[in-house]
C-alpha cells in the first residue's frame, strides 16, 4: 500500500477476510496527526467498499496503541484554526464505517488514542494496556468523542474521575468497568483479535451490518424506539437469501454458505 503512517494487510490465514490496520509512527508512540487521520479514513473506506473484507482490526505497537492526538501539531493552533478547519471532524468518517471493526490495544491508549479505541465496535486489550484521558493536564479536554463514548461505556463516576484527574486505567480495571470486551496476554493480542475478527468474518455479512447498526442505535434512542428499530432490521433480514441459507444449514446440519444477499 502507499500509506506512510499505517500498515494495511488482508491477513492470509483468513483468506483475506480480516483486514489488519496497524498504526505505524513508532517515533511518536503513534500520535495521531492529520496524516494518520487521512490515511485511516482512506483505509477504512477501502475496507468498507470491498466485499471480500468482512472484519477489520486496528492495532498499534506493543508499547502504544496511540499516545494521543499529536500535541506538537496542535500546540500553536488558535480557535480559528481548530474551529475553522473542524479539527478532528474527519474522525466522523472513520466512525461511519458500516462494517465491524475491533480495536486491539496494547500499551498506551491515551487521549485521542483512547478515543479512537472507543470508536471501535469493541476493544480487546492486552494485559499491558493503559487507558486514559489526560487532556486536562494540557489545559484542554477530550475532543474526539471521549467524554461521550466513555460515559456511555463506563458511566459517569469513572468517566468524571478519569477526565478530571487524567489518571490511567489498567486493563484489569478496564475490563471490570466495561470499557473493553476481553483482556488477553500481550504476546497474543494481535493473534487473538484476528481470530475474533475471523469469527465475525464467518457470519452473514448482512446480519453483521444489522447487529452493528442496532447496537449503535441503543446509544442514540429510547428503549421503545430501539426495540422497534431492532425488530424492523430483524424482519428485513427475512428478505435475504442468507436467512434462508442460514436456517436451512442449521436444519440440514451443515455449514452455511453466505452470499451477502
Ligand atoms: C506528539 C508524542 C505524543 C503526543 C508521545 N509523543 N506522545 N508526540 N503527541 N500525544 C512523542 C514524545 O514527544 C517523544 O518524542 C516520543 O513520542 C516518545 O515519548 P516519550 O514521552 O519519550 O515516552 P515515555 O517517556 O515512555 O512516555 C510515554 C507517555 C508520554 C507516558 C505516553 O509520551 C506521554 O505522556 N504522552 C502524551 C500523552 C497525552 O497527553 N496524550 C493526550 C494528547 S491530547 P521525542 O521526539 O521527544 O522523542 C489528545 C486529546 C485530543 O489526544 C483532544 C484535544 C487536545
């Protein structure tokens, strides 16, 4: 690929169904500058557009998933620069990815790094992971959705404490709090995340899109509206060949062959 700050690979052991995107600015602990953002926007759009790719994993290095937005890039910016250019607004395009993706976090996930991890459908953490929103120590606040996504993930008390003190949370606490789905040994992180992604990649593509859309809706709407939305998507899947195939395969005691139709 032509990227400078990320590596993108369709994993061969999954026959290319799992796309691994690796943040690769080791000299800056994967600090998220404009170049990283534009490359991630392109990589996620390419992933979303290619039917052969069914699930993606975003990871960093052993030492850092990402140590934040690039402080050196922001330090001299004024209000007009930040507001006028809608700084960080491009992350909405990463969030708009319709297909599932997992954040595999080892080491530091701080500030924007933690916020990007929380944009994923779920997080798998290495036992070495450290999460935090230390922006307050820089005289600012989370700016890529962290206050909102963390509050929805772990509630008010811990979010307030994390964002007001800037302290770090280890992997064990993150799992206990509901910030991460699962903790694995650091040495196994990428393998475990790819394996989990492969499981998802083996499901019917339409059902995977629908699960993502309906679970996300839970954070945007009321219970009554959310349950109705879920039921409509569920009903809609009965218009697909994959529903006929999936249920026939169960009855016939064989593996389903998904078409994504
Ligand atoms: C730019 C960064 C960076 C960042 C680290 N680096 N984090 N550069 N932006 N967010 C650079 C360092 O300057 C250094 O470059 C190199 O990466 C290695 O970092 P060290 O500090 O030498 O490593 P270490 O001593 O191991 O400490 C690791 C660390 C520390 C604890 C993670 O780097 C750290 O505190 N980083 C900042 C964390 C942070 O505040 N993140 C939130 C950012 S603001 P040189 O060239 O000196 O070797 C944000 C919020 C966005 O994300 C919303 C609004 C602002």
